[in-house]
């Protein structure tokens, strides 16, 4: 009983390709001249269409390239104009700075003359004061310390050490 369904199944599998429908071109054989010419014309038309598409694409690319070049040229001109304006501003600023520095030098020269006059007076006055300070320092160094004999010997030595000025290294 199991052999019958298996055998039927095997026959169907083997017979399926035999029962398949044939393609339309299977019975026709070789194509005739008309079919070949029609096919050639179709191929030529397809090639012509593709060439036309390529030409159109090339024209579009060329137009895009020209547009980019035009924009680039326009940007370059604008940049040159901005650069020229910036150079003019820089020249004006330099000119103003030169005028300001000349005015400053003139004012400094006048101030220097006035300051020299003022400092000359101060210098002369300072020399008088210095001579007074020097005299006072001489008097102080000549004075005898009141504390010299007071206290123990250790205390006297400590006072002598502390009485020396820290900035006088040579003493």
C-alpha cells in the first residue's frame, strides 16, 4: 500500500518537465529578415536615444560649470572690492596714527622742556636737602650713645649688634 503513493509521486516528478508549456519562440525556428531588421532598428533607436540623453546631460553639466564659474568670478570681484576698501581704511588709520604720534611727540617735547625746567629746580633743591641730610648723619654718628655704659656686657654687645643698620653691609 505504501508503494502505490510513492510510485505515483515518482511518476509525477519525472513527467512534470514533459508536460510543461513550450515558449512562444520554440516552434518558430530562425527569425526571418523582417524580425531581424525590426530588432536592428529598435537597437539603433535605443542607441540614438541613449546618445541624445548623454548629449543633454553633457549640455546640463556644461551649463552648471559655467554658472559655477560665473559665481566664482563674482565672488572674486566682491572680495577684491572688500580688500580695496579695507586697504583704504587701513591707510586712513595709519595716516591718523601718524598724525597722532606727531602731535604726541610735539606735546612730549614741550612737556619735556617744561619738565626739565621743573626738574632742574627740584634737583637744585634736592642737592641742598641732601647736603643737610649728610650733615645730620655726620652729627648722629659723632654722638656718643647715652646707653653705652648701662647694663651688662652682654646687653651692651646685643645693643651694638642691633644698632647696626641692616643695609650697611660694610660695617
